[in-house]
């Protein structure tokens, strides 16, 4: 049985940014029944093998192409690798923002 949990404000925000609402299964006592917006699986023996997911995306700016890029993964209970070591972070970096006083 599919249980849906939708908050009017969250649906309004998603719709206003062109993102579709998503629904998840679960029920009373189910882990993540309402769908945590940030999830991670940490491998402390090798931090670069850790996994994470955030919704709706990697950016908090609705105008960014990365604002809703993780929503399909999150809706399907999938994760992406979490880069931790300097070498892997440098390898995976797509953009750099440098702030100077």
C-alpha cells in the first residue's frame, strides 16, 4: 500500500520551481516513511566509498541547473558517491567559487 505524505507548502515550492512532487512508500514505524530530505551511508573504513543524497538538488538557488538535479535519484531511493579525499574532490569538482574580501 502506497502512503503519500505531501505538505502544501513543499508542493507549492516545488511547483513554483518547475519540479514535480514525488511520493514515497512507507507507513507507521517505517524508516524514512516521510522521506528524509538528506540521507547518507558512511563507510568509515574508506570515506570515498560513502554515499549521499539530498533533495531537490545540489544547489539552493532555483535558477541553478543543479537545483532539482537530484530529485529523480531521491525519489527512487538512489544515492551518489560522496567525494571526501582531496584527490577525489579535485577530480569531481565541476565549478569553483572564490570569495575575496
